């Protein structure tokens, strides 16, 4: 059970300059921004400890306000970033920490800040006493994959925390529970009463911790379809699910039989695993996840990239034989490049970041044909033709592949095949370069080699 705080609140008038800056004692919390400032030393210290900041590379505090949490974070991580929207509080914080190279204050709206440039810092730790008015928006912005967040500790209304952590046995269980828990493990840590805040809110708060869910704990599924079905299923809670969802492939009776539930089941009667089964049923995905097929046939080549035979994928990788692969960089009109995070089912570099699409050439297949096929199979777009950008010899840096890098242009949605791709997004080239330089270990080796080759060609032209 979460722990309830019994300590008395500190008096608002007792704020010291060393804790919160020279003019904070005259600051009036803004109701329009949902500002309720934490005033309890023990609670503040305890929350800071839950994000495990000591020697962490990068910790971000959202909405530091008067610095109740901040003073228990400063000096513990290697780098601390404070994101503050308020136009009065942000300058105060900047002045207070101006002489510290390990603390950075960003005056920006936490619901709008661009997170793509933050991947270079590695899995960051996130903490904050979130404003009641925008807490859900902040959660959505920072926790929707792909995200650089590796751990998050938040204080929110207890009602919201109950919904985030609920399972199908709980009254608070609903769409929000499922939409978050499909990607995150949620722990309810502590209940916090109104008395520790100024001004005092009318409801209890609670502290939760979120950590990324291991994708191997769930079967693969179409996340976009899952989200749509869940929202439809919970749109009218009193109605039976069969009256809210689209016609199921093979009929509703077939679907509920596979779930082992009554025909009259409602949305809240199904667990996360059962909801994923529903999404897979609508995809007509009835077989267990098999990952990549070790029996696929590849061309084996010599040092001159000449075909000398064919062997299976499993044998080629086991013996580290030379073979062929293609990488495709898909670029939009803004010049951003789509990057994919490889599925956990990949036999090489699982969960590493990679080119927009990439894959081996089938036996007898050309590079150009493979580029079009891989782009269609992995990210669901038909580019028609691609442009050759670079030819890269086989080496350990390409996992023993002779690689051709191809370019393609695309606007519009991308639909990832979940067996192939865990997630993906568009990134600015300068953000990718900074990320590759800071953390090459986050990427498949073949991508790093292709990226450097493309950057070199860009500089040459």
C-alpha cells in the first residue's frame, strides 16, 4: 500500500532565500496555472530520492517552482535540467544557478518542448510535482514513444495516479490505464495529503514511478489499432463491448471464445493482455511471434562482392560470412530523416536505432529492388524508386555486409510492422549527428557507418 504522509507542512512565510531565490517569498501562486507548491522538507527529499539522481547522467525536473525538490537534487546528478514555464519563476531560477555548470534552467512549456534533441543524453530521469491543470498533457508529451525518458517520478492528483496504476479489478481502471501500461510499468509509491502544499488543494495527491515495459513481456501488436480500439471500447462504459467495437473478423463469438469471456463482456472486464489479444485478432494475427526466420536464403559473396553461393540467414550470421544489405534513408520536405528502433525480435541489434528501413538482399535480388521492398514491408510506404547515395564495403562496422545506401522522399503517415520495428520518428539531421557522436552504442553499427558516409557526401557537395 502507498505510504501516507503525516508530517506537518512548512509555513509559506518561512521560505528562505537560499532555498528559492530572493523574490520568491513575495510570489503568489497562480490558480490559472494549477500551481500548488510543495512545502514539506521530508516529502521533498523523499521524492527526489525516488528518481535515484546520484551520479545519474541527466535528470530533468519539470515545474521546479520555488525549488522544493530542486534543492534536494542539485549536486547529485552529473547534469540537472529545470524546465519552468512561469515567466516570474524561470528568471529567478536562472539567477540562482547561474554559477553552476551542472544546472541548466530552460524557460519553456513542458508540454511543447522538443524532445528529439534530448536522445543524445541517454535514458534520462524525469521528476516533478506536476500542475493539476496540465499533468495529463505533460505525461502524454514526455511518455509517448519514442521518448528519451528511462524513468519518471511524478506527483499528481491521487485520482489520476489511481487510474494510471489500475488493473481490471479496480474501479479506477479505464482507457488511460491501458494506454499507459502497454508501454510503462506503473508503481504507486505514496499518498500525499493537501496540508503539505501552499495553497492547499482540495484533494489528495500521490507519487508514482514509471519505468519502460520490457517489450518481450507482451506479444507484438499494432499500437495505433490498439489505441483506437481501447478508446472505442471505453467510450460508453455501460455498453457491452460487442456494441462498441467494429465487426470482428470471423464474428464476435469467435473473438470472445478466444478470450474465454462472456459474449456480454464490457471494456473494464478485460485485462491488458486480453485487450492486446483483441488488437491482434483484428489484425488477424493468430500465430505466436516467431521473429525473423533463420531459414531465409541469402546470397553469400566474396571480398569483391561477387556471389559465390547461397546459405540461410542463421548460417550466414553464425559464421559471419560476407553478404549484402540495403539501407534506406526516408526524408521529408523539411529535411528530417525517419529513424526506426528495431524490434526486440530482431536477431541482430535488437532495440537499437537504425535507418528508416534496412534489410538483407534475398537470394538473386538487386539492391534497388530490395530497397523498395524493405521500405514497403517495414514502414508501409511504396516509394516506387530510390536514389543511390553511397556504396559501403563489408567490414565489422557493417556486420560483414556490402551495403548500398538509398534515399527516398515521403510525406504523410508511416505504418510500422511491429515484428520489424518497435517505434520510430522524424529527426533533424543535426540532432542525429549529435546523438551518434554522444551515444553510438544506441545505434546498429550499419546505420552509424551509413550516416557517416552520407554526411561526408553532404559536405563534399
